[in-house]
C-alpha cells in the first residue's frame, strides 16, 4: 500500500465525545491532513465548532457514516465511539475503500476477526490502537524487556469513571506482551483463600489485572514486577487527552503505508 498523494482526508466518528473533540482539534492543525467529515450519533446537524472550538473546520455533525464517506472521498476514518459499534464503523469504512484507524477499546474478538478479514479481502489497511500515547507504547516495550528477567508481574490500570470497558485495552495488551515474552508463569497458590470476589483481579493471559475507576483520573497504568528481594514498577500516566494526539496523527499519516490490519502502533515507533 502507498500513502495517498497530497492531503489525507479524514472522517472522524464520535466527534462530539471526549476523545473526538480533542482529535478534531489535533487533526485540524496537523500538516497534510484535512478533517473532512464529523460523525456522531448525537448532535446531528449541529456545528462541530460548538463542541471542538473555533480551530476546527466549519463542518456540521452528521449521523450517516456511509453517506459522508461517499460524499467526501475520505482516505482514513478515525473512530472514538463505543466497543459495541466500532467494528461496524470499521467494516463500513473498508467497504468504501477507506482505512480505519480505531481508537475505541474493548472491541470483541469476533469484531476484530471480521475487521482483519475485511482488510485482507478489500486490500485496505487498518489499525486498531489500544493506546495512542507514545509513553504507553514505551511502557509496554519496557514491560516486555523486564518480564524476561522478572517474570512475576501484575497490572494495575486506572481510568476515569466514565470508561465503559474493563480491563482497558492497554492492560489487556500489556498482559499479552508479558505472557508472550516471559519464560515461565507463576503457579497460583493452591491454598489461596478468596474472601471477596475479584480480590485478586482478572486473569488475562495468566496475569492478574486490576482495574480502578475514579473521577479525576484520565488513563494510567502501573505494572509491578517482583523478584527475589526486589520489585520493579513501570508506570505511565496520561494526564491529559492531548497525550494521545501525536500518536493518532502518526497513525493517520502512516496507515496507508501498512498492509492488512495492524494492532498497536509499535511498528511505527522503531
Ligand atoms: P465518549 O463517551 O466521551 O464519546 C463517545 C462518542 O461516540 C459520543 O459522542 C457518542 O455520541 C459517540 N457515539 C457512540 N456511538 C456512536 C455511533 N454508533 N455512531 C456515532 N457516534 C457514536 O467516550 P471517549 O472518552 O471519547 O472514549 C471513546 C473511546 O475511545 C473509548 O472506547 C475509550 O476507551 C477510547 N480511548 C482510546 C484511547 C486510545 O489511545 N486508543 C484513549 C482514550 C480513550
């Protein structure tokens, strides 16, 4: 695949949400990109500027993704909506020859498979990125390194109280990365007594993941490794949603240089 010549036109789905508004501002000011359509299930026909401020293009919020893609000839669709609908949005984009860059987390594995097959069949690239923050990707890389020497690890992820899915996509991916790179898994205590359900967290790829939801948080994760007489804690904090924007812009610029469906943006950070 080759990046389209000239300006990359972008359709943003979930434009009136917390991430959508931030993304609208970032895409509007990114050189070489043009925010061409804004989709949301609510606020239809209202001006996007009402939500994202005066720096974004003068667009009306629309409801119908397919119609917007046909009218604007967009190259890339960005989705920050809900795990129950994001896969359908991706499939609609692919049917229109538009590369999906999905930021929505928590898409079920059946949806992920459908997107993967659709990308292959249509020869349209796509990305699903659990975390667009460069620091979060580095955190996962450091965890991969650490787990070779300290294979015993637990993940504690902390998010704002409006997040609908748990564990976070980043925590799931971190656990999978650690599980794939460590030489051995810790054996559970045979005589462990659980006095309250969930006390030991969720089991993701054999690693305990604990999810905290509180107002005041944005997106944070600590990964604790334990060895003989030592612990190592690797922590990442997204303090503002702006932390996700340089990575989003990178993915929108690069998706057409990839093939098939790519999970995560590690490949773009070599
Ligand atoms: P939000 O609830 O503030 O916004 C979601 C928006 O999507 C709303 O405006 C809603 O009206 C719209 N929407 C929902 N269903 C729709 C549909 N069918 N069609 C069109 N629009 C629809 O949520 P948020 O905090 O912006 O988060 C959105 C997603 O992004 C979540 O899954 C969250 O976990 C994820 N997220 C990803 C990253 C990342 O780096 N990948 C970072 C933060 C959040």
